[in-house]
């Protein structure tokens, strides 16, 4: 893949899909900023792994749902590198419950972590890169943004918001040379889906045309394509990476 940019920030990057995105982008010769929220240890381990492979990485702490944290993170990156070519909004949480049992706090916590965070970071990205007239953002949404899901009123609403936010930022960003896209992964093998019981996993797999969960690397490769120059005429796209589960 071709990248004329130099560096990328991946949010919530020390495990799961974020970690796979870091690996793929580093292997494409981008300096990768690994954002983490709490525990620096896995972020440092990932940084060391990337450096051992001969690529460049840095770690940076921020809770992406907090305006001040994100502003400080962007300030530090801009001071260090003078630009931020690419942003991947990957950080996300679930707090699953049937709607009748879901508290308002369960709902707003997920909206803040998954949707408000993407508004905050994307706005900072626009501020940082508009004058440079170059940049690309990929947001990690979810298949449930398109299908809905019982027990995930909060999560599916947050990801549905990410899709339309992506399209609106794409329209505003286009005037400034910036592209915004999203991917909607289906069931991907990570800690998030490891929580599912085996019989529930088997039931889901029956309905997936490709008959398996996807890998984090398969999501990461789609993200890298949308970020790259190879996707230079693609903006406002919501790309499904779901093994055909929802078409
Ligand atoms: P994961 O293993 O739970 O990783 C999520 C990461 O986000 C963690 O590193 C977490 O950090 C970080 N995070 C959460 N809130 C944050 C915040 N406010 N600020 C900074 N970091 C924060 O999840 P995953 O499965 O890799 O999912 C990654 C993304 O893909 C999410 O947006 C998820 O919704 C989406 N997705 C996943 C699947 C799937 O099947 N796994 C399917 C569709 C979409 P902490 O360690 O501090 O909690």
C-alpha cells in the first residue's frame, strides 16, 4: 500500500483490533503513536515489538472521551512531528444489557466512550491538518450500527452515530483535502468476543456465510487500505468487514 503521510495515531491501541492496526501500519513504514488509557505496560510492550521489527513507534496516554486529554495528546504529537497524517479512532467499550435493565449511565457511558470521543479527536484532527490540506481518518464502527442488536441499544446507537458522523466529517473535510471513512467489523476474535459463551459463538458462526469469526488483522488491512493513497478517491464510505453476515 502507498502512504505519502508519515505518522498515524491509533486510539485504544494496546490490545485487540487496535494492536493489529498498529502492526500493519508500522509495517507500512508509518511512525505509529500508540494511545492507551490506563495501563502503560501493554502499550510499552507493543512499542518494543514494533521497534524490534525495525519500525518506529511512540506511546501516548489519553482518555479519548475527555477534551483536555485529547487536546494535550494532539499538542504533544504536533510538537514532536509537526503533523499528524492519519488517525484511527479504534477505542471503544461495551456495557451490554437488555434495554429494560439498562441504566441511563450504561447508555451515556457507551455513547461518550464510542461516539463523543470520535467527535473530539476528529475535531482536533481537522484543526491540526486543515492548513496542511492532507490527512485521512478511519473510524472503527461495528456491524451492529447497521443491523441493531438485542442487549446493545447503547453500543449500536453509538456506532450508528459514528457512521453518520463519519459522513458529515467527510463532507466538511473534503473542502480541506481530508478524507474520513469507517469500517464496520462483524464478529472478530478479540477479548471483546472471547467473553461470549461457546454455544453462542457457534450459533453466530452458523449465520456467517464465511463460517468463521474474522481476525483483527483482516480488519487492520481494510483500515490501512482506506487510510492509504490507494483509496484517494474514497471518502464517507462505511466499509463492511463481516464475512458476509450483513450485506
Ligand atoms: P478491546 O480489546 O476491548 O480494546 C478496546 C481498547 O479501547 C482498549 O485498549 C481500551 O483501553 C481502549 N479504550 C476504551 N475506552 C477508551 C478511552 N476512553 N480512551 C482511550 N482508550 C480507550 O476491543 P476490540 O475488540 O479490539 O475493539 C476495538 C474496536 O473495534 C472498538 O471500537 C469496538 O467497538 C470495535 N469492534 C470490535 C468488534 C469485535 O468483534 N471485537 C466488532 C466490531 C467492532 P483500556 O485497556 O484502558 O480499557
